[in-house]
């Protein structure tokens, strides 16, 4: 049985790669909802519908646990999903506000960036209320980075000017830590390092993968060496319900995974 990892598009590959590192015996199914990306500009109702059908697909394929590797889908739909699919662990991802405030702010402010849906959502509001006792957290919605990532545009000559403009209201020197609250943003760490050179940059992929492992241990779901067969694909990629077999598309995914490894 596989572990399902879901994202609206390619951003969740960053969580998948962390999970591959810490759960080497597991096989995965990665589901990208390419027909509907970007989620950040859809309504909450639409997102719940899309993610419900993706999780339904993964359940039908026999996935034993599911990671919603998308902050936006977690914000809009994880409560609904946990009620509907209460027979298997569903792990969500939320901006890493807690470690940012408690460990990384270095006496300065914290900037959380995410999609508009995540930034406006109740979940992020509650998370900030819980940990931001000194009012040091600011949040900003960046809507274009998801589109850049899906189009394969990572060139710092294009991304850095975009970030300078999108973040012009935030003085980099005021911020001890930048929280990447969208899994697609993880692919732009090189540009963020140019725009905010003295700011720590953190994302939630390690935390989510670690939590997946903990939940699988608790539920007795971990695969052993004996379960794995050399004939099985380590990862099956699915795009909006269609298994990816096209060599070019698989190469694109592979290239992106390599890019992310180089950035981390
Ligand atoms: N990777 C998704 C996230 O973490 C991107 C959402 C989108 O499709 O806009 O929020």
C-alpha cells in the first residue's frame, strides 16, 4: 500500500522528497491537480470539491495515509477531509509559524508569505493568535509564484524584481525569519536569499514529513523491507486522475526534484 501525497501542482514534490528521505521503505503516489492549479485564487468551496475528488482517487487506489502537501488545500479543506475519510490518517501542512516565533525570529519580526486563500484563512489567523504573543508576525499574499513554478520559470532575473515589487511594503532588515507558507515557494529560495539576505528562510516540508512518520508509527502503518518489491515503482505520478507515463513530463518532475535538492 502506498502513501498518497497531494498538491494542486508541483509544490508538494518538496514534501514528497523529504518523505522519501525519512521513509525509505515506503512507496508513494503523488497526485498533482494540474487541471485546477492555482488553488490560491479559487473559492474555498471549489478547493474542497477538487481536493475531495483527489483524495477519493487516492483512497480508491488503496493509499494507507495521505499528506495534503498544500497549505491552501489544508486551509480550505483538511477538516472536511478528516471527517469524511476518518478511517485513514490525513496529514496537512500549515505555515511554520510556531518554530519561526519561538526559535528563529532573533528579536526581529516574522514574515509569513502564502497564497491569498491561506493568508485570509481562519486557520492561519488562529495559528498566529496562538503563538504571536508579542505581535511580531506579519503576513503577505503572493499570488504569482505558483504560476511561475508551474511554468518552470525560476530565473532570478525574473523572480527577484517580482519579489522586490510584491514585498515593497516590508523592509527586509526588520525580519529575522521568512516563513514560506506555500509549498511552491520552496523552489524560489535562491531568489528569496537575494531579496532578504540576512533573513532565515524556513518551510514546513520537514515538519510535515516528520509528522507523517510519527502518525504512521502510531497507526502501525510503516512498511518494512520485506514489504517492498524491486518491481514496484517507488513513486507513481498522477495528474488530475491520469497516471503520468509521458517521458518528457516525468523528466520535468525529476528536474524539479533535483532543483529543490540543490537549494536545500
Ligand atoms: N502548493 C500550494 C500551497 O502550498 C499552492 C496553492 C495554489 O495552487 O495556489 O499553498
